[in-house]
């Protein structure tokens, strides 16, 4: 018995007496061009079984995870196997897929590799699949599970632009035999484990309570501040390969609070001599002060030579009481159980890769039950680098007062003409500079900036480089996330109303302010917003964060 490949599970060569065994090699083309550097599909087949594998698997060069299939020709059962890593093989048995396939058999005929082939057509997920198969060899098989009952599939054509074609067909004395996996899973669990093995998941928080309570205490892994409204954890992030995509996932449910609240996920920069961490530990008075002359002092919002503000990864807004208040019943309203926020933060990779970082989550609330939150980072490798990631990530400002419940001032500084002005120094020229800018307006009464569009103007070195009016008009789309949203006589709910760049139950996407190439030296960024005037105890504020990106 000749050994073909040497994995933990093992593939062995098997010669079956009286059988005619075939090996078929398939290559892929897209839009009429052969795909470069591809891994050809290899199929072995005889009257008893069909093995679908690849050249890299047979040569013991496949990267994890990889998958292959063994089809029992007598039962049409598909044994699907996946090697997730060197010592982990999973499998599942699919006894129904082949029997469920239906095709329109057509009269078209053509020769492939000298064999007469017939044509069949099917539609899968709105994709038109044409299959060319032959019955001249008295065997069945193909480069995928599709068409396995028709005959030997020598070509598949998806939507006329992606073709898998047999390029070589040969007899072989040996067909690899696949040993059985000890771990046989149901089909859904198998697919889930295979999918999750394709990327790295870094858990940050799992169903943590973000609330307002003197009983909220830190433990060995999670630090709590501002009476429990901030949770911080130190996370070790591995080296992130060039070109990889990084995503942030957050899920939220009410654990008692019925209101829509500002939430934020952030990194605490520790590269300078002072950090926001000192404010968390010692109180807001430990943070550097920004004074724009409007009579108030703002703690920890702007970069200085010795201090970097919070690097905001995601700004999100809780809906009105999701999950906790799903007992409220309205006709034709089936409330969602949780809200999921997911954001691509790949451009911030340089601030995370191969580092230990402090990641925090904040939800502003004064409720003892508060909110239940989970946070994960996922890292997804990319074979081809299409867009260069910024090599410099420099936090400039963040007026989101995450220490609100510990006395940090609200972002009311835009009542002054000066607004927010930050000076920074570049030690090297920066190419393709831009600011990742997140802005949301607040002031929850009729004339408050939450409900009144206001122009945001950004200046670089005293010259206006960008302006826009942040506004969301799609808030009514998220009504089913908001069971506790108040209903008004005009037929609208509070969660329906348009707002200054946010809706209850959504996250706020950054906008990007292109600055071009910046020279070495000192530069100034200024943000101006015509903030609305106070009305009695009611006031408006703006939460803006800005991060300089470049190479």
C-alpha cells in the first residue's frame, strides 16, 4: 500500500481489483482568462466512490483550513471532511444533497477531451449553472457535488463568466482512500466550525453589564470605572498580516435601561507620558484641560505633546429597551432580541498589531440594570493586498465624554466661535493624510441639536478643507429594535425621528477628510459647529472624534 499524503488523518492509496479508476484534473477560468496561481481541483472516481480534492492537498502543501469530499456511489452519501489545523479534522455526512438536485436536460452536445458531453442547466441562488457531462466512461463524478448523478462532469459554467473545465483525464491504478474522522458533526455545526476556523476571533467582553451602580467593581480581568458605565480590559493582539481585514463586533441588550444611549468602543493610547487611563484611575482632574474661552474647562479631549485622547473604534447608540422591554405588545410588532453592530476597522491596524492594548466600552446611563454588551475583534487574512493600510494612526481629539458619570464635561465647546482647535507635530512627511471623523449631535428637545441639522466645518492650518451636515433620515427603519420608544399623537414614535447622524439602534459611520500630503512640522486642525443655544436647563452638545491616518 503506497502512502500518498501524510496528514494526521492519513490518505492511503488503494487498488481495487477489477475496477477502472480515473483521475481528472480541473482548472478555473474567469471572464475568459485562466486564473493565475490556482490550485487545480483533482477528482478520483470509479464505480464505487468519488474523491474531490486538490493538487495542494495531495502534495501536502495546502494551507489550513482545507476541505475535501468523498462520495459513496452506491448510497450517494457525501462524506465532507475539513482539516482545520494540523491536529484537528472534522467531518459530516450529507445524505440528501445529491438526491435533491434538479436539472433541465438540454439537447446541446459538444466534445471535451475527446468525449461527447451533454448539457444540463440549473439555477442556484439566482446563479445559472450549465453542466457538461459524459456517460461514455460509465462513471460519475465532478469538481463539486453539483451534477454528481448525471455522469462524469467535465465542465461547469456559472453565469457565463466562471468556468471549471477538465484539462486532463487519465486512468490510474490507485485511488486515495480517506480514513474516517473521529469527530462527525451535524451539517450546520460542521459548516460553522469550518467558517470560524478561517479567521481569528479575539473576545473582549462577553455579556458584560454596563450600568450605573456603586456595586460595580473591577476584577482580575475587567476594570470598571465611572460607577460601572465604563469597562476596560487589557487585550493581547497578535501580529496582523499585511492586507488583513479587521472587524469589530458588538451586541447589546437592555438589562433594565429603557432609553437610547450613546455607546463607544475605544483604545486607550499609552505611547505618551500621560494617558486617559490616569483619568480613569485618579479622576477627571488628572486629565489635561482644553480651554477655548467659553467659560468651561474640557477634560482629556484634545491631543498635546504629552497626551493622546481616546482612539474611538466605534460609536453606537442603544435602542429604547431592546429585549428587557419586549413584553410591550403592539399589533404587528415582533421585537428584535438584540442589536448587532459590525464595523470594518482595518485602517486602524497599526494601532493594534502585535501589541497589548487597553480596550474599553462605554454606555452613558444612570440605570442600575443598565445594558448587557459583548465585544469581539475578528482578523481575516487576505491573500492579495489591494489597499495599503495607513502606517500611522494618530488620535487628535475626542469630545465624547465617556467619563460622564464621573464628572467629565459634555462636548458643549462649540458654543464658542473657536470651537475645537488641536495642534500636532509631524516628525516625518506624511503621504495620503486624512482624518477619520465621527460626529453626532445631541440635545434631546425640539430645538436641540439632536433634531436640528448643523453644518460641521473642518479647517487645516486655518484653511477650510471640508464641510458637511451630518443627518440620518432612516431612523424609522429600526422601529422593531425599540420596544420602549414613546408613541406620539401624530402617529410617530420617538425612534422614528431623524437625528444628527445617529438613530436609536445604529452605529455612526466615520467620514473621511482628505488632507493630501503633509510636510514635517506643526499643523493645526480646527472643528467648528454652530451649536444651538441653551434653553433653561436644556443644552446641546457634539460628540466628535478625529484620528489622523497616513503613511
